C-alpha cells in the first residue's frame, strides 16, 4: 500500500536549496555570470544599482565580475536612502537586461522586493538578491532572500573566516546550475560552527543601542542624519550607516579610527562608470559613514564611541 503521509521526509527535492561556497562573493558571482545558461552572450547585459563602491586595495566586489567578463552593464538610480525607485528601475529594465541585481544595502531588506521581483519577471530578467551585507537578515528567516533566482552572500563580512575570505551563493532557481565550480566547500562546515541566532541578536542589540544614542545627540538632524532610522523586525545590520550633513566624513573616519573605534567607510568612492550620471549617489558616497555593530563589539564601549564621534564631528566642522 502506498503511504499518503510517510513517517519521515525522504524526498530529496523538497525545499532543496543548492548552495555553493567560494573564496569571495565576487568569485561566486563571476562563476554565475560565466554560465551560458545565465548569460548566453555578454551583450545580454546586467543591470546594477548605481551605488557601487571601489577602492584601490579591494577593487569593486560588485562590479569586478561584470567588468572581468566584459559583460554589458547598465545602472539604475536609487532614492537618497538607497531604497529602490521603481519607476527609475523600470525605465532601465525597458532597455533589456538578462540579469537584474538588487542590493540589500547594509543588511536592510529592500521593502519593494516583491515589486522588484514582479518587474524582473515582466521584463524577463533573472533576479540576483545581493545579500553580501544581509546574511543574517536572510538566513534568520527574513523576507530578504526569498524571491531571488540566486542569493549572493559575503561570508567574511559576517564571520571571522580564515584569511578573511568567503562567499556563498544559494541557487533558488536550480535550472541555472550548469558548470559552476565552487572553490571553498569547507566554508559550509566553518559557518555551521557559529550560533547565527545569537550573532544576529547581538548585531541588532548593538545597532539599536547606537541608534538610540545617536538620536539623543543635539547634532542629530543638524550635522548628521540617520540613513536607517528604524531597524525592522527581521533585519540584521552589517554596519549602521549615517550621513554627515555638516563636517568632513574622511576626517571623522580617520579621527575615530585613531581613537580606537573601527568605523567603516564602505563605499567611500564609487566605480568610474557611475560617477558621471548619478550625482546624488556620488554625494552620498562622500558623506556616508558606518558604525560597527558586529558580534565582537561590547556595548559597554558604545558611550565612549559616541563621545569620540561627537568630538570628531566638531573638529571636522571647524576644519571645513
Ligand atoms: C553589496 C556587495 N556585494 C558583493 C560584494 C563582494 O563581496 P566579496 O568581498 O566577498 O567578494 C561586496 C563587497 O565587496 C558588496 O558590498
């Protein structure tokens, strides 16, 4: 007799999510874009958000795979808080692209994810959810990562991986698996040796405490503004971004790092192809600075970090 309900799950296809591990997210992305099933020819094109960073030491984690493969690239403008403007996105999609990249910046789930998926489907594009900053936002049960054809993760931004390397791609659309070759399968084991829920809770706690302290500062709204004022349930920040309105971001960055606070300037310089047409994004790249919120941060140090920030902000205003 056939069993209507088996005693245990035995169907290997149910909820399968094939996942490949690499030395970096960019290496995985290049492997993805290099498959004929993904991009039958480089002219088919990749559409990317216009806020993409570059540095002499690290290159561009987002753009290097596209550039290395000489794939046709287009860019769509974002709102000043880095959320998607659907009208601007659709206008670019109309030009025809095979792959659309959506970045959940700093781990904040893009609130228009569903609409972005619908647009991708309408214009026949594959959707890459770039979760380089959003591992915990996606993997702890959030909405991020639920609609992409693939989900891209940068593990060295989330875990103390060996040699600060690690990337991962989850293929929700398995028909895109072709000749991909992972390069760091041992990282699967590495990341399972950490308590993801505890790390996510620590990052949310740290970001919440820093946000509360920032809101109390008299300079808030005058000299700087919060780029991410409310951290929604389910979101786990990679870092906490603010925008300097009056003062010099680079000065604040260097002064605070000299004080011993590991401030991050994630996308301080944008890649060359977007510098001409996206003035608002360029201005943002020069004014955004990110507070660390990671799991090693002991919240006992937050008040002194905020004092260091205030001091650096004032000094940079005097210089400006
Ligand atoms: C949004 C985003 N996607 C992808 C990457 C690439 O990550 P990785 O350094 O692991 O190649 C980065 C970082 O460079 C990033 O910020």
